């Protein structure tokens, strides 16, 4: 069974790995967008602008409907970079509406705006899965997000035994694994996750495979 990497910025595919490459409408060239390889597409909060939103959403509506687009995003909220938070909320809301229309999960970037993200989920009554990628905050916040129905995706933070994700993963099976832009292999992240959960890597592969299938990511 393959290793499954739900979020990566690396274009190359490793043998024995199925990965979803993340592309941003405002920073990647979509004329050469893969037509069969699993990808995610969205408006990243670092680059998206409100005055370009109408035209960007027209492009995104066309691109996101392709069968190999498995996730909408990475999109989200970032208090440290990008437009004002109010503008980012408008931009994210447009992408949530698109994800709901297409019935595709969202892959989310969030920095210092988790309370706003939770509020949006509640107010909009979002029905599609919302996956927070690269979660590396404390155990308490992670559990709060899980209780609110979010999925979490963990990366290289699992290699630090005292990290929030390393503690949280021992208490939940509601997670995915990713490499993001790291040079660490997804196999190494799986091994770290399996060790933390005291289970075999093959058992972890099977569990994550089942969740990918449930979310129609395969």
C-alpha cells in the first residue's frame, strides 16, 4: 500500500507515494497544470487580493472542476501576511462556497486566526471536510479544532517528540500526514507517527487510506 501525502509543494512523485500537489492560482502557472496527477488549487491568503477576487474566482471555478483536483486550497487566514483579515475572510468565504458547490474538501492555511476560522465554519454551516494543513500548535487548540469537526494534517513537527502534534496524535485518529515544502520524506513522517501511536506503519497506512477513500481523494 502506498504512502499518502495530502499536501506537498514538490512536483516530483516518489515511487510508492501518492501525493496531492498544492498549486496557488496567484503564484503557479496553470497553463501547465497537471491533468491527471492529484492536485489542490486555491487562492493562498499570502497572495490573494480582494480587488482581483472576481476574476480569480472565475478561473478557479473552471480549474477546480477538473477530476484530478481533489481539494480546494490551500486557502485560509493569516494574521501575519497578506491582505487585512476582513478581506481574507471574504476571499476564503468565496472558496468555501465553491468547495460546497463542488463537494470537495478544503485544505486550509491558518496563522493566528483559528477563532475566526472556527466562527466561519459555524456561521456558514460548512458541510465539506475542512483540513488544517501543517498543524503545529498546542494540544489544547488541536483538540478544540477536532471537537469542532476539523481534520488536522501533521508534518515534520511529529519528529519533535515534545511538540503539540506529537502529543495530540496519540489521542486521535482524525488526521492526515504531509510533507508540505519539507525535504523530509513522507515515509519518515509515517514512521514517526506510527511510533508515537505504538502501531505498525502498515496499519497506519491502511487507516489513512480508508479516510482518503472516504473523502474521495483517491
